[in-house]
């Protein structure tokens, strides 16, 4: 294959790699953001049982405090009964104690119910903790892989830019100008292969005579449809 054309093909490869790396650098931060949101949503779903457990635990603590206050109130009422001087006041205090004990019974029933729910939820929370741990490990591994990939992009860009600069020094100025113009008009692709009379840049057929000339000639030929610089490539063999 002609030396100049080979240089252009290698130059095109550098440019294509740089375009891919540029796109990658734009996409990867979005992938991290998406991963963060997915894990956050997953975490919120997993922690619903824990939130319910904490809520019931708070209610249990509150009811325990209520029981304590009721018991303290009953004790004080019984102490006051020792100082009562008439039956009416005595009966009123008995009623007060009866009401307090009834209230205490209702609170104790609530506590028993809460303890039963807490026992069930504690089992679920334990399972959720394990699921969350596994999910977090997976999330952190995937995030690190993307971050490592993102950190490697700059180094790869530097490598490909150096390769391009080295190649560019060996391409004649007029040919380089032509290549850059064609590349700019064709979405970053200035050189393309042709196989079975089809341009792989625009996917259009080229005339049979031009296809035959492309296979024999040492001249640089352009696709009549997209103007990209063409080279013949047997797609069943390596370049």
C-alpha cells in the first residue's frame, strides 16, 4: 500500500480514537451519576423496614415512659389516700386509681403488640442489612471501575495525541490540509476503506471503473459521493 495513504490511514485511526475518548470523557461522569442515583433509590427501598423498626422502637420507648408516669401517679394517689378525711374524697381517689390502671392496661396491650411487630421486623432488618451490604459492595466496585476508566482517559488521550503528532510530521502539508478539510466535512472521517465497490464511509456504491482503478492505481482517489479519501481493503483479510 502507498506510503502516503498508509500514513493517512494511521492518522485517521488516531483521530477516530481521540473522538471515542472525547465521547467517553463526556459519558462516564453521567454513568457515575446514574449509578449514584440507582444505589440511592435501592438503599431507600431496603431501609424502609429499618425506618419502620425505628419508628416502632420510638413508640415503644414513649409507651414505657407513659407507664412509668401512670405508676408514679398511682403511687402518689395512694399516698394521698392516707390523708383523706371523708368517704367522698376516698371514693374519688379510688376512681382515679381505677382509671389510671385501666389506662395502664391499654398501654401495656399496645406495648405487647409493638414488641411482637419489633421481633418480626428485626428479622427483616437483619436480612436487609446483608442485602444492603452486598448492594453497596457491588455499587462501590462498579463506581471505582468507572472512575478508574475516567482517570485513564486523559493518559490515553495524551498517548494518541503524541502518536498523531509524530505521524503528522511525515504527511506532506498539502495532503494534510486536504485530509483535514475532508475530515471536517464528514463527521471526523477523512479516510475510508472500500470493499466490493461500496464506500464504507457513506455506504454508497462507487463506479466499477473507479473501483478497478482504486485497486491498481497509486494515486489518491476520493469517493464521488462523500469525497473521503479511499483505499481498497479486502474485508476478508487484515489491512
